[in-house]
C-alpha cells in the first residue's frame, strides 16, 4: 500500500508548493481551486473561444460540474483503486463531452490536468484525509514528460500532454507507478522510506524542473537552513542546488 506522506513531508510540500494556506475542504474552497489554479493550469488560452460569449456558459457549467463532483467525492466514503480510476475517468470524460456541441476540441490531456492539479492543491488543505488521495494520478504536463524521458526512461508519444487520449494517459500513469515501485528508485520515497504515490511525484518533478520554484527560493535564501530541517532530504538537495547557484 502506498503511503501518502509524513508530517515532515507535508511541511516540505507546502513550502515547495506555497499556494495553499490554512484551507478547509468546504464547497466554496473546492470551487475556488477548480475555477482558479486548476483551470489555469489546464492552459485554456490554447483553446480559442472557450471564454467567448457563446461558450462561457458551457465553460462555467463544466467547472461547476467538476466542483460538485469533487465535493461529492470528499463527502463520500474513500474509493478503492478501481473505483477511483472509474471516478477519475468519468470526470475527465465529462469535461471533454460537455464541449462536443461547440467548436472547442478539449481532449483528455487537458481534462486530466484540471482534475489532477485540483487534487494536488486539495492534498495540502488542513483537513485533507490521505485516504482520499492514495490512488490519485500524476498531473501530466511538459515537466512530467521530461522527467519520464530523462529519469524514468519511459517512452512518451510526441503528441504532447494536452493532446493525450485516455489510453496514452493511463499507460503513462501505469508506467510511472512501475518505475516508482522499483527497488532502484531510492530517491522517490517519503521520510518514512515508503514509496511515494503518483500524485506526490509531481512535487518532486516540480521542484526539479519548474522555473517558478527557482524564483521562489531565490527570494528566501535567508530561510534556507530553517526549511532544510523541515522535511524530505531528497527534495532538499534540489532546493539547495537552487539556493546555492
């Protein structure tokens, strides 16, 4: 069974991903994440017309539907792996299907980004229960695809993350899981030396590949020693590289 994180890990991830502050999984806060950072990370700017007068009501309905699905998810019993994957797929398919009457071609790759980034934010909420995150997926984007090629040696198709279909997406999630489960993947563990989940991997990749994290740490060099003592040594090595350079 995959361990999500220890308390030290949680502190580290909140520092590495400093966008969640003392939030509860209320209906309002869930909606704020879905319609704000999760939607932004889906890069809607690459979907011409999604915000115009005719399509705006459809877009807003999609976001409201997704927020409602998350609210129901967190107020029901935690799902096992198969049921979670079914819930996840149904949510992504709904995001894609709702735009079919329009000229907007929103593919599975876009939908998974919205759903998975929302989970990444929710994981750091004050009242998050790790049982609801045990089987969450890695948000697939360019950074993760680079990691897959460079580190995990996973063969990724050249279509890019936003154009992925379901089969490409789920194959990649399974290949990521297989790599993380290898005995040789010693870097990818929590502070209790348990293998990290697919979702937690995104914090590692984000720390290594994101320009945002470099800029963030450049602004707080004076606090480096404090933060190093807070959590996962393997991530701190990445942080130290940015602070020292």
